[in-house]
C-alpha cells in the first residue's frame, strides 16, 4: 500500500534535510478504528524513518 504521493515524499525529505527548524506537519496518518493519529513533519534519508507528532 502506497501512503505517500511523490510530492509529499519530496516535501518530507526536504524537511528532513533542514535541521534545527520546527516544521509544520505535511501529512496526517490515522487509524480509522482507533484513537491513534500521527502528524509527520520529516522523512530521514533512509526513506524508512518519519519524524513528527503522535
């Protein structure tokens, strides 16, 4: 399942390259049957680690 469009992926990677900056959330992930919500702000260069708020 693909969760990120190429545009969102690029924005998250660009945010990940800028250190010491508080970024606004780029995407919102949520569990439709639960209470969990994740707001992703950055993606690490490994393309596997998202940073943000949960």
